[in-house]
C-alpha cells in the first residue's frame, strides 16, 4: 500500500498572499515603463512617412501612466504635433503609426507579462 503525505506551512502562504499586491504592482509597473520606452522607439523607427522637418517623428511618444496604489496602468501613444491626427487618418490611414505600435507593443507586453506573473 502506498501513502501520500502532504504538509504545508500556512504562514508562508499567508505571507506570499500578503505581499502579492505589492509584488504585482512592482512587476506590472516595470513592464509598463519598459514597453512605453519600447513603443516610443518603435514609432520613431517605423513611422511610414517621409520626413520634411522631422518634427512629427521626433515628437512621437508613449507615456506610461500608473498612480501608486491604483490597479490601473496605461500606456498612451501620441503625436506631439498638431497635424499628427491627419497623419493617422488621411489617405485611408496610409501614414498611421499609433495603431500599429499599440498592437505590436501590446502583444509583446502580454507575452512578457505572462512570463513575469509566474515569478510573483
């Protein structure tokens, strides 16, 4: 006859659960910051228009947003020039970069986050 014995230390489980929110915030905030920087670079390198003044390309940015203690994280992808909107919508979106960058970085973020959560 075989025996299976299971012992656990509930203190360790309680301690891990107690620190989970703080650890989660650290991991997700780090990933958001990293991917915002990656997004900025992606947009500047992959913007499909030909520069005339380089103002539009230079002003592209992705800004990470997270309020400490909040469970909301965001990355805002944006142009820094007034005519950036027209680059996104004119000519059936031929010169758009915000949506392609959001999709690309979003997929990378989810893959990286998936691997990170197992380590918390």
